[in-house]
C-alpha cells in the first residue's frame, strides 16, 4: 500500500506533519479529514525499485496498460517531461501494484536510465512488443507517435478478446444446460421407471439396461468423485502434453479443425499476426526482429511455426510473401496483398488493411455465431433427451407383446 507524507493544519491553526498509508490519494485525504486535518501538502512517497520489482509476480491487466499508454501518449505529445507524466499517472492509477511499478520507472528514468531499458525490467507488465516499440520510438524521436500506435494496438487487441469471450459464452452455457437436463433425467426420472420395469419380469432392451446402469452409477456417492477426477486427469494430461513443442502444435492444429470455431480461431490468428507485424514495423522495428516478436505472440503454434519459417526465408533473401504462401495456413488473398505491399513499399499499410479486414470478419462471425450454433445445440438436445426418452419407453412399447405371450 502506498505511503504518503503530509503537511496539514488542525482546526486550531496548528501545523502538523507526518506519514500515513492509503490505497490511493483520495483515501489519504479522507484519513486526514478524519484526523481533523486540512491538507496543505500531500505527496506519495516513491517506491524503491526493489519494492516495485517484488510486484512482478502479478500481471498488469491489459485494460490498465491500454489506459496508461493512451494517457502517457497524450501527456508526452503535450510537451510535458516524461518523468512528470509518469508521476501524474502514478497518482491517478488505482491499481496499487501498477502504481508502484510506474513510480519506480519514473525514478529510474529520472536517474538517467532510458524509458525502454527500464520497461524491460518489468517483463510481466510490459511485453516484448511494448518495449521494442518504445525503444524504436526513442531512437526515432517519435515516442508520442509510437505510444499512440501502441494504444491503438492494445485497444484493438482488447476488443478482439472481448469478441472471442462473447462468442464462447453462449455455446458454453447452452452445452452446460444440456448436460444438466440430461443428468436430471437420468438421476431423478429413470429410477421411477426402473421400479415399473421391475414388475415386467422379463429382460429389458439393451438401451434401457444401459440407461438404468448409468443412472445407478450416477446415484452412488463415489460416482461424482470418479467423474470429477477423470475430468481433472484429462485436463492435466492435455496441459502436460501441451507443454511439449509437439503437443502445443498438435493441440493448436486440432483447434483450427473444430467445426465453426476453427474458422474463427484462424481469422483471429491472422488478424493478430498481421496487426502486430504492421504495428512493429511501422514504429521502426526491423522486420526480422518484428517477426520474432510476432512468433512469440501468435497465440497459435501452427501460425507461430509459419512465421518462424517465414523469418528464416526472409533471412535467406526471400520476400515475406513467398514462405507464407508455402506454409498453407495463410489464404491466397493475404499472401497476394503482402506481395503487393512489398513491391509498392507499403507493406505496413497493407498488413494493417489485412488485420482490419479480418477483424471485421471476426465481428461478422461472432455476430452470426448464434444462428450457426443454435441448430447444432438443438440437434444435440434432441439426440440426448430423445435418446433417453426412447430408451425409457422401449419396454412399454414391447408390453403388448409380453402380454400376448
């Protein structure tokens, strides 16, 4: 929690100085008011670099970083010194951990460290893309312009994430409801029919026997433990497999083949890769260095490998479009636009146009996702519930035959 030093006046007019701790400046003012003090001077004490470094175990939210970048760009472009701008933002930031980091950065910059070198000391708060762009902005003397590009990039990335979360919410909730309905029928309805079937005195159809077996299993106390344990074990196995290079690649390849969602994941990956590469190269980062960052931030190992292979091709003298075309994961439209951008010297702008196009495609896909998935979910509901009902009524339909016998 930040520490504030204050100088204030009591109601009697006597002056008083001291220190206090509060979550933010407003909290400190409230504490002084409760003490009967009117603050003349209230300054947040600077965090030491070491104390800020201890905050590295906590990530900074993308929304906080986005707001910080946008505000810092405005402050720097207005002509205020960078350290003064950082001091202002540290006072305004509500996130205590991020406030300590900003304060320590201001202290390092004031002591002569470059802004980009200081940011590199906080890798969980400021990713590689951020620090490389800031370094390019410092070298070109256009730090405020680079910060504006960064803010635009972070906003676009956050909007893309929001759309993906929105797309995944409906099918997840609907699928969970289907499972709950099926479980309710099996646990509470099937036992009632089991008592009726017991009076028939004859062998039940195989689907009905299977349904009763599942119902009896789920009603035992250890069944939940087995199911939960199995799910946890499967998730743990997949995560462990995903830590290996081959596992990451194979799992990401499977994601791209999922009906409906695979196409969405593909569009997101292309949008992210092209936007990141455009933002980096536009800010002055060298193409090969930019591609290394794109590879690390691709979010999908299939596309990361394609970028890695493309970087190797560029290093060997090829154009960017050629190895991307060979990869087979970038559509022909994308590689043709990149080729035109390279030939006309407008690669950064062409990459941004590709990213904007695929962003609009993602938005359209998300907007139409409900109409695409709803028939599948209805069909699944019909198969699950209909299968249970048919299995329950099969013995009843065979009852006349048993009576005739």
